[in-house]
C-alpha cells in the first residue's frame, strides 16, 4: 500500500507507479504537455486501479477503444482498490458512459471531493465538465467546497478565479488570480484568469505586458494552453487597436508555429487559430490573413477534427463557409444535427441553442446575414450559449458577429440598442464605439460625430 501526492492510499507496491501518478497530477494542474506520463504508471503496475482509471480518462477522447480497455482493466481489479481509488473510478466511469447524465457526474465528483478534498485533479476534472455544461455556478460551488482544506495550495486559486470571472465577479476573480500567481508565478491558469480580468476591463496594455512577461515559462505547456494564452495577447492587441502586424506576428510566430513541434496537438492549436481569425474577420481585417485562413480551412476540411468540441465545430463551420467550402460545411452541419437528434431529451433541449449558433455561423460565413439574423432572433446574447464549451470571452466573438450583421442588414436601431448595452460593460473598446458610430451615421444622427471622436481617442489610448 502506498500514498499519492494528496496523502490518499493507493493499492500498489510500486513506488514508480505512484511517482508516475503524481507526475500526471502535476501535468494536469500545470497544463503540461506530458500528460501521457500516466501510461508509465500502468507499465509500473498493470493491476493498479487508480493508474488504469486515470489512464482510461486520459485516452478517452484521443483513443476511445484504448480508454475502454483500460476502464475494463480498472474494473476487473476493483475488489482490491482502496476507498479513494473506488471513488475516482466511479466518477470517471460515469464520465466515460456514452449517455452520461452530466448533473449526476457532477454530484459524484462533489461526493468524492467531500470525502477526499485534497484531490485537486478530481476538482479540475469536475470543473472541465461544468465548463462544457455551461455551468460556472456549479464549478464555483465545487472549488469553494474544497477551499478550506487547500487554502495555501498551489493551483487552487486559479481554479477559483475562472468560474468567478465567468460569473462576472471580476473583482473577486482578480483577487483569487493574484493570490494564485503569488503562490506560483508559473501557474498558467492563474496567469490566464488575470489576463481575462484585465482584458474584460479594457486594461489591454497591462494585460499584454503581464502575459508577455509570463510567456518565458510557457514552453512546457500543452498546445492548448500555450496557444490560448497567446490568443489572449493577440486579442488584447486587436481590441486595443494596435497595428494589425502585431496580431499577425503572434498568429504566425506563436500560434501557427506551435504546429511545427513534434509533440504538438494540432486540434488544440486550431481552436485558438480559427478563433483569432474570426475576430479579425469581424473587424474587416481578414485581407491581412487571407492565405492563413485558406490554409487553416484546408486543414479543417479533415473530418478527423470534426465533432471533438462543439465550439471548434462552430468555428470550423464559419471557416469552411467563408472560404467557399460549402459542401464540407453542410456535411459538418448535418452531422451536428444528427448528433443532437441522438441525445437524451434533457441534453437535446440544452443543445438547441448550440445548434442555432452553428447554423448562424454557417450562414454568416457564406454571407447570408438575413438568414443568420433570423436564426439568432431579436434577443440573442452569446453569453447564453456557454453549453457549447466556450468562455464568455470566446463567445463574445459571436456577439460581435451579431452587431456587424445588424448594421449590414440595415437594422441600425437594434444595433445601437445592443451595442450601447455592451458599452456599459466594456466602455473602453474602440471597435464597439466605431460600430456605434456606424449605427448613428446610418440614421443620420448628429451624435455620430461625438461618438467618432470618442472612438478616435480610444484608438490611440493603449498602444
């Protein structure tokens, strides 16, 4: 019998197995690119339930058949497992169930964390589940549940900060992220949360300077975390009206360059690459990136990258439609409709908004703004679509798409109404002031001049 990093008992006599499990914990919490170290734990002890079930979860998305064989191996040894191992097994078995009940999976994780509150990897697993459910409220409850036991622990404050910022509690999120950063200046999730706060509050220069200083520690990060942090930097440059060359430099040398690494995970790079290009497109600057968009759409025509993440599928639909790959885009859209039709009633109802957004992304990409606006409806707010597995910041791109389509379709009054509402939250964004100016110009109103002056002042305020 041995004990893991948390001090919980594991039925194994292999110290190497425990060492590999602990290394895996660190890789998960630090967003490292060596999460495959968990496979070494099985080599060290093929009968260890914890090693097998953690490896099963690791393989579940990239190699489902291997994942299920590891789940079976864990199950066949369950009689010799410790109570902690059985609790972890139960939660992961539920997650890997083809028709899982997400709410029940969260309940199981809550029960595990009640009994074993030091297990921050199970907390991270539960928070990822909550993210894909669009439930930052549940994510916050889970981290608050274990915080008293872990109030000086590494990584926990970044995990506290993220649901807080997703719930709009920016002051509390900033405090939590700063505390996480004080404990460990290399914690990418605390860095990321702090950047989110700065960005939301239009502190673009502060965000860029902070993240560029942190970037010297990003080499060991996973493809997702590395390129996602750079995506935030590029977005801050874009939103702060920096020269477009700054954005292109990050795209080419920080995001696209990740694909050159032999240990890269391409799909994690594509999510951030195409997400950035959508923002550039909305701002009318895509001509600087035409070749990049065509190349990216070529990669994303490969169906191996479809249906892995709903948010990525939305972005792929736009990229394919925008580059005239309409038959591929239609195939992807039909596949999403088929996927939803096979879900249980509860999930099917939840994903209707996701399906609506998918159709709208396709129509926007091919330039049918009238149809896209019909699909989104008059009360659209991308913030209500978190079930596609995207943060508020990522979803905001679709709000920008909506504003631009309203103006192009001639509904200036509605555009002004929704843009002014957004400016009450993010009044330091030059792009929104320019859109508002366009709305007032379309209506021939004198206010356009004052609004244009405000936009001009902000355009030179940051960089």
